[in-house]
């Protein structure tokens, strides 16, 4: 699954276009490498999002098979790291 679609599906961003813009701006990294929106996400990858004053890290636990997932099921797909 593409990284922009994954970030949107697991409810990190509200819209996929926001995730695409974040990739274009160079704030999304997979395994410490800056990525484009078309980069595929695999189980076990470490996604880092660098905001202006802080950064958030997520570990991919599972790839969603549907277009959307309930917000309550977010913990099944990603684990937020400190």
C-alpha cells in the first residue's frame, strides 16, 4: 500500500491529499529515509513524521485491506513509538 494512502487509512491524517502534500514537503520518512507518496509500506516499517517542533514515530503492524478502518481499530495497524 502506498504511504500516503496508508497514513490516511489508519487515521493519522484526515485526507489523502494532506498526506501527499506532507510527502512532497519532505516530512515523511520510512526507516529513516525521506520518501515520495508512491513508496510502498510493509509490515515492520518505521514511519517518522517530522512536524515543526516535534516528530512522531509509528511502527507498521498490519496493512489494512479496506479503504477505511474505524478509529477504534487504529492500534491493530500501527503502534505509536516515543
